[in-house]
C-alpha cells in the first residue's frame, strides 16, 4: 500500500494506521510518476490530505496516470478534492468545516458501520460535483458530497479524516478500503518482519563480518538481534560505556546480549576517558560534541583491533527516512544519524539497516517477538550524551551518582504505579545549584532534583504528564530521605513547545 504524500499533517499517520491494520505501507512523494508507482506493484494507493487549495499556485499535484494503474485509489480530504478535479468533477470554496462533524456514510467504505457517524473535518474547499460515474456515498449538513465511490473506475474519496482518533469508526473505514475494496491481506506481523529481514540480511552480508555499536536503546538492540539471528557469530557488538548511563543499565546490556542471547560482545569501560573530557564543561552543545566525537574515537579504536570489517549495523527507523527525505523523495536521503551520535566522514563500511522500514512501535513489537527483555523493549528514549545533559552545569562523579539514584527512585515509583508505559519519557534532572533546607533540625545546603514526565506520540510535541499527587509525594519523600545532598524536589509543568523535553 502506497500513501502519496500531498503535504498534509496526517500523511505519516495514514501510513501508520494502514500498518496497524497489518498491511504494509510506505509514504511516497507526490511527484512520483505513474510508472514509478507501477514499478512498486502496490495493491492500492491512498492520496493524503494537504494544506492547500487544489487551485492554489504551486499546490501539490499528481501524475494523472496513477488513476489508470488498475488499483483502487482512495483520496482523503485534499486527496479527494484533487481526484475530483482531475477526473471531471468540481471543487469550490465553501463555508468549510473544522472538527467533529455528523455525517451519513454508506457504500463500500461504510460497510458494516453505523450510517450516522462522526467524522473529523478540516477543509475550506468542497467537492461540489463528483467525477463522472461516481456515486455520492456520504454527506453532512455543510458538505453534501463528503464521500464518493466509483467502483468501476477504482475511485474512492472521503472528505473527512478516517486516520485520526476523532473519527471513531475511522479505522474501520480504512479496513473496509484495505480488505474489502483492495483485497489486501492482513499479513504485516512481527514474525513476518523478522523472517523477511533475516533473509535480506543474509543476502546482503553473505559470509562477511559485521559490526554493531550497541547503545542500550531498543533500536540498536533489535537491529543487533535481527542481524545475529541472520548471520550468527559473523556479528560482533561493541558496547561503549561512557559512564553517563542510568543506574545498572550497562550491566543489563552486557547480561542481555552476552549472557542471554550469547551475542559476541566487546564491552569497553570508557567512563574515565569521557569524564576527563567533560571536566569543567557547562555548555550543552559542547557536551554533546565531546560525547559524540569521543564515542566515535573509541568505536574506531575497537573496530581497528577487531580487524577489517565490511558491514556496520545502524538502527535507522522509517521515521528517520521520512524526516530526512521529506515529501519530495521520501527515501532519497538518510540522515547521518547513529545510535552513538554520528558516523565518521571517511567511514568505508557498508550500512546494514534492518529497521529502515519500521516505525518505533513496530520495532518494539519485533523486539518482543525476538525475546528482548521487557525493560529494554519499553525503555524510554534516552539521549546519546546520557546524563551529561541532564546535569545542568559541570558533570562530576558526585552529581552523576546523585542523579542516578534520583532517577532510579523516580522510575521505580512510576513503574509501581503502573504508569511507565503510558509516558513517553520520565526522568530526573539535576541543576548544579544549591538551596537552603532543614533536615533533623539542622540547616542543609543541597541540590534540587527536577522531575520531568511527558506524554507524546512522536516527541515532536509533548504535554507534561498529570502524575497523581500521591505518586509525586512518594517520589519526593524517597528522594530527599534516601539521597544525601538533595533537599528539594520540583516538578516541570511545561509542554513542548515552548520547552523541549530534555533540559539541554
């Protein structure tokens, strides 16, 4: 299933919703030719929404030949309007509709659903005449043509957005198109992903040696396990412990890969080296540069000791591909990101990217299928520079020890409350300032700990999490009572924007 991106804010979400129906989908640019799309052998096409009017200058267009490919085409919002205009219908400026709207839906897309339902609308233009041979199958008070179908021409359009949660039956509408109209099979499962990627890795790698830099995060972990499943001991993992991880994380990585999965692992304890480089540094960007560059140097040294290696595993996700390539050519450019913070400009190794077609939630499901421990599968995102950018100021061993303990208490209490998987991120921050307190009738002069907890879908925006007051009380009480040197706990009540999730 190919989703043609016409610039709408929900384009990526459409691709995700299709995959949630267990049908593989990819996002492609609207400038893709009909011949290019035919070469992908799609079972169907979906034209996304878009921010423009179909009559606006420079409005996104599609190759009209895509309507003649012999596969069903579903237009959503702008995609429906573009289809109508291109195929003999009419689109005009109207009163517009925004938000939840009552409508009546029938036809193939409404099969098995209530005729009267709610759809999420966001449009100013409306289709005022459907394409030749199309039947109007939905309407609202303000939009008489809210959907049309022309089965003989493989054309389907909806003015509302079935991909958003505000359309209660939206996923069922998409499934009616995927299963009922397009005849797609729900075969996109973690087991199928593993089988497909293992075969691809074997074809790419052959008998050559492979190197993987483990960060401890879920992306590099799942990528490593997929490659190990494919080529076994041809893979060597290098885990560089920079001394900036959370409590017990380094031991967990070593035990998981070396002890449980028996993956060849080189564990480099480079804490002294990194802390020496960070001594006296307070600027967050300089911290990031130091950690990233030093990581590369350590990795290069270990790779040289291991001898010539042709392939390097990288945990690139599909969201990275989309963000890097944009809508003009989704897969045209891969950002030079890596779990360890960057790759050398003169690197000669060929990349192995087994997660390149997966979103984050799909990576987690594959990780579960591979037997990765739950604590690693559902680990919250963690920055490459680690705790160095959660200490606001100079990074010292004392501050790292304090922050590790505070973070461990915070996460333990959140897990006990059953809220860990409901949060996108939850962590402690240590500002390198001190404040006056009193404990046991004595004056104290200690550090504050700031609790940061957010909910999010993709980290592009985030809202501060409304943690229960009794949970916050337990967290605060334990931190100030169990950690010497801390006498105050604060809560960050800022969303993104205006703030970022991390403090640095």
